[in-house]
C-alpha cells in the first residue's frame, strides 16, 4: 500500500497567495465590470531592463546555431554570472565572497524552502512572526513542527515582531539550532541596523546555530547605513547562508533567476559533533536535484551588472519606491500607522481590526487587493500589507479609492 507523507496534512488550508487569488477571482466573476488594482502579492509589474532583453536575444541566437549551442551547463551556475555577482554584490562592498561560494538557482523561494533538506529532522528552529509562509510550511513538510494548536505549531520558536520592538525580533530566550531572518523584511518592510544584525551573528556563533538570511529585497535599500548583506557583519560567514533574487531587483519573477551564498567557512555538525561543510552538502544536493538555470536567463542576469543594466535597474526600483512614498503619504493623511516603504517595497499597515475584514472591505468597496497580515502569522492579524509593485497611475487611483472606502 502506497502511503503519503502525513506531515503534508498538517499544512494549514491552502497557501496564502492561492487563497487570495481565489477570493479575487470570485469577486471578479461576480463583478466583471470592476477594475481591480492589485497591491497584494509582490509580483514585479515593469518590463525587463533593456540590457537584459538584449542579452536574452543575443543568447537565444547563440542557442540556434550548432557552433554556439549550449546544452547542460554547470549546476552551480556559469562562471560569468557567479563572478559578476561576487564582484558587484559583495566584493564592491568590502565583503570577501568568492564566485565558487555562489549557487545560481531558479528562485529564492525555492532555495529558502529547499535548504532545510540538508539539515537534521530533529533540530529546533525559530521564525519571526509575522513570517514569509514558505519558511514555516517547508519545515511542516519535513516533520519538524509538531501539531498545529491555538494558531501556532507546537515545536516552532516564534519570534514576535510588534510595534513595541519596531518589528525587529528579539533574540530567542533559549538556544535554537536554526534561525530564519529576512531584511528588508517581507511582509513588514522593516529593516535592521548592522549593530542589531551583529547580535544575531554573535548569538549564532555562541550557540553553534545557523542563520538563513533572506536578502531578496536588498536592492530597495536607500539608507546607506543599512547593511545589504549579513556578511557585512564580522563572523557571519561562519554561521549564515544568504539568499538573493533577481525577481524584484530586475523583474525576473517570470524569468526565474536567483542565487544562494554558502561560504566555505560555514559549518554544521553531525551526530558525533564533528564539523561538516554546508557548502559541500548544498553542492551535493544542488547537483543531484537541480540541472541549472538556462543559459539565456543567466546571460540576461549577467546584463544586470553592465553599466546600462545598473542604470536601468536603478530607474525601475526608483519608480517602485516612488509608489511606496505615495502610499506612505496617503497612510499619513488617513492617520493609519505603518512601517516599511522607506527601504522596502512593502508597507505594513495597522488595519485597526481583523486583517481579512480589511481585505474584504478594500476588495469589495475599492476594488483594491491587499495582503491580509493574518496569513503571515498571529502577530499579523491586525495588519495588512500593501505592495509598491504597480504603475504610479494605478497606485494613485488605488489610494483615491482607499481614501473613499475608509471614510
């Protein structure tokens, strides 16, 4: 008799964004003439940078000729892209990350979800609350979380992020083995200082813990004092793995390209307490389960680092942040408290009540889609997330509708 992994039965309802899509589709079917403005899911809305498009065309032409055709590439990614990433994203900031410590993939979501596979099933782990659901759900699938009771899983250490701590989680009160951190944060948009981040690195070094650091939104940082990488903190290469993405940086949400940094100094331990290289283990997993990102996509990602690509990416991000500034201005006018939107495309807004109620209110009365904070955890229940990923004209229209619906 074939049996299932019963941990999947512990997953709560459907994935958050699938639930949102279902509700939006139902509303649209019932109100076909209503124009819906989506400020919910963080999907890029601007076209790819011209430099990336040009690189795509050139590389596709290469694939069309026998002499320049490329089949399977290196699972870890082509050297031309890994070297550009190491040089521009890390070495240019004084961070000693080498190209062979970078693994190219098809998405940060995939990598943050998959990395836990190389870790023991009985480790203790901590997540912020509110949290990106993938961190939790993939550990549910792996059987680490225990049962779901009173809106939380028994075996997860939840790090509450509230207005009282400026949405920066406090250190765990007891040792944990694995810690998920995301800054600029999804969903709250909160950022962390280098001094605050250093506390987490120190904690991990003392407790022999591992930090999985999601930096998918680092390109939106406008404050020069905010670290773009956890490796800007001394000692972080010993205890942290970092995830980055081209999805929000350069609009690769539909193109799929990201990377994970696993420093060679980063170690975990076997049952006898012996050090084992996470770099070697991730490389083994990557080579076994992944065949690499396509050559044209990697050439397009490489173009992000060209002189033209840098300017074009900067312009696109500036447009998104102009949207964020407009949303913040409107929230100020409405007297609603919020965090985020200054160094992040997300604005985390106090809904002054149940977040799903606010979701329904904005959808039904304004035709605007937000993300209910309850989908990110208990501490998100009274908040909604608005995304700056849309056109300025649509954001203006959405703000007007929201203003009228909340009168």
